[in-house]
């Protein structure tokens, strides 16, 4: 007897007995054709296993709930197309239920509550819809193309506890920019750290308060027992007057940490308070008046207090990681904070400033790993953006800095991110994935880490897995940057889903009008879809944005494992008579 975690997909035909009564032979023939031409290929494509047929239905096991849901949506889309010209009283329509949980496997068959719940969800589902449990909903949270409707708790026949049910309507796709509603709060303690207010009279100290906030987020995110919202989404509320309860609801967390920092001379005052957003109550509040040289110990103390209040048990490795500080040199630390701010801006000009400040931090403390990683990331950005006069040298410099960073501190996640980025652009996809796994193991709440893994998987020719990684990234960072839309679209493009890719790319261009890469990909999507005028108009817009654009340069730089993937982009352009 074997136990394992699985996503269970249960489906059957709506009104099968009635259809048999009207036209027995025709119904059986059409049912078999649907299975042969649609169900079986889609299940195989998404790596499912048909456990058994139940007369007019299927019981299927998937290792991934994302694959199970995508398979269900595509099956329902396929059935809608196949039924388009069939009289309504002769149509074969399916309902599908999906659950995620522990199953028992014996002699090829599967048993357990997980299976029973999936079957009951299918039983209450409407024609052409997909019903999923809360467990599945949490796993696919914030996937742009899937917009489930919360139906609340339902009492299911012979199931002891009520089940939270979500409905995916026929065709199941929505425009990419339409939110799926507030994220579900995870079962583990979940927290967002809001930007600490700069109470210093010097506006130039803003970087210091922001830096302390970001370090607190980083420290907390290394705790596997917590769910921690990424810096990007927390800082989306900076300078805004928004109720804590509203922020928590928007981000899908229960707890919020807020505070302030006042730095005067060699003294610093930090106030912090932990709020339970369910009732607005303060779980913990404290003020720290310390010498500036004690800033690292103060950060450690804040993290320890939060972990203790939330009753989270640290592993030995987590305790060790939290005690590690990259430097004891306060000037090097402050310089690095400034460098990090410039690096995050991502422009050509800001990278120059970021590199200079990272170099200054290294001069102040040659053994400080983080600025070495920062220099590597800056060099990779210059290479990928075509801003380096000597691209090969830029990539060599990036690798040298990244490896030095790991030599100095092998437990620094950003160091592994930097090396992973280098390996990707060197087309060492397996090496890049190994570094992604390293950084996520060190920081299980590392949204950028999951995003980086998604990019690597996409270029490695594994777009379905890439979408799963992007889904994890965007749940941790609900206010994700626009570039994520491009990479998610790229994964859909690789899967041949040009409609989904188109919606995402249009939204990306709306949010970032200066992009040429998204316009290139959008023009190709239009070409594949036969929208010739739209393709040519998009291409013309791209040339206005980037007159020096070179398709040959993009082909040379984009790190596809299989060159045929880039050719797919070219083929779409050719269908529209471009370039």
C-alpha cells in the first residue's frame, strides 16, 4: 500500500442516461470520439494518469494541481468548440471536480477522502464548469489566466466537514489584468512588513529606513514556518493612507508589521508593532533606543520577537542563517543600502550608479558578499539589455563577481540568484536551475527566486513548470512588476496558447509603454492568430519605441535551450509578412 500527494480530477457526462435513451449508438460513438480526440491527448499532454473509467466518466491522477486545472479548462474549451454545431439536445457536456490531498494507491487504483471529495465536487458542478477545492485554489492562486469564483462552503454528501468550493466558468479564461479577487490567507502564519516611516529630519535618510524594512522582510522570509509578502508588494503601500485591514486583505495575509525609524547622529530609535488584521489588535509593540552600531542586533531582536509572538519554531539552520550578518562595517552596510536602491531602478543610468556604490561597499569591507552579488546582477542586466560595449566581458565579470560572492557567503540567496542568472545567459540551464533551487532552499519565501526559476524553466523548454513557478512568485508578490507579465506570456506562447499570451502582453505594454520585447512577441502572437493588420501595427509601434531593434540580435542573445523556440516567434512574424 502506497500513500502520496496528488491532484484528483473526476469527470462525467451531464445527462448521459437521457442521451443514451435518445440515441444510444450515436451517443456512444461521440463519447468515444471525444475521449480519443480530446480527453486522452489532453490528459497525456498534462502528464495525467487515467486511473479508471466510470462508464460515462473518468478518474484521473495528476502530480500537479496546476496541470490538472489547465487540463480541465482545455477539455471544457475543447468540448465547447466541438459542441458548437451540435443541436443542444444531442450535445455531450462534461462536469469536472478537482481536489488535492493524500491518496492511497493499491493495485493501480486510488482511495481516500481526497478522491471522494473530487467525486462529490464533480457531482455538484454545472455543465461545462470545473469545481475545485480550497486546497487546489491556494495552489493556483493569482494565476492571471484562471479566475475562480468563490462559492463558499458546501456540505458534500458523505463528507464529514464542509468544503470551500470554487467555480471556474465555461472557457475559464479572463483578461489578464482582471484580478481574481483577494488572495486566500495561507494556513501558516502570514505577514506583510510595511515600509517603516522615516522620522529623521534628513530626507536623505529615507534609504536607511527603507533598507532596514527590506532587511526585516529578508530575515523573516528565511523562516519556513512563515508566509512573507515580498518587498515589492509591501512597498506598494508606501506613502499611501490605507487601512491595515485593507492591506492585509489585498495581500492575503493575517498579520502586518509597521513602524518608524528616527536616526539622529549616532543614535537610532526604532518603533515596531505587530497587528492582527482580523480584529485590528496589537499583538506586540516595542520601542528600541540604540546606538547606531547596534542596528544589526536590533534587527535580530525584532525578528525574534515576531517569531516568538507567532509561535513559529525555527529549525537549527534557520537560527544559524538569522544570526549571520554580511558585514559588521556600518559604513559598508549603509553604502550597500544605497547601492541596492539604485540597482532596483533598473535603468541604464541607475546601473552605473549602482555599480559605483557596490564597488565602494566592497572597498570598505572586501569580505561583504552582498555587494559582490550586486555587481554581478548589474553586469548581467547590462548584458541582457544590450547596454554593454563588450557583452562577453560583461558576462565574464558577472560570473567572477557572483562566484566571489558565494565564496564569501554560500548562505546568501542573492549570491546564488546572481550566479543562476549568469548560467542562464551562458545557456547552462541545468546549472541555473540548481542555483535557483539553492536560493529557494535558503529563502522559502523568495518571490524573485521563484520568478528566476520560472524564467529558467521557460527558456529550458519547460513552460508548464515555468507557469507553476511564476504562480508561486506572484502569490508572494501580488503587486508583481510588469516584466513578470512578459515572461508568463512567453511561457503561454511556448505552449501555443497565443490568446492567453496576447492578453498578458497587451497588459504589459499598457503598464510599460516603452517595451520593445513585448511588442515583438505580441506581433508574433497576432501573426499566429491570423490578425495580420494587428501584427503589422504592433511591429510599427515597436520600431517607433526602438528604431535600432534587431531580430538577429535578439536571436543571438535570448537563451533558449532549443533554437526552434525562437523560430516560433519568427514564424508568427512571417505569417504577417514581417519584418
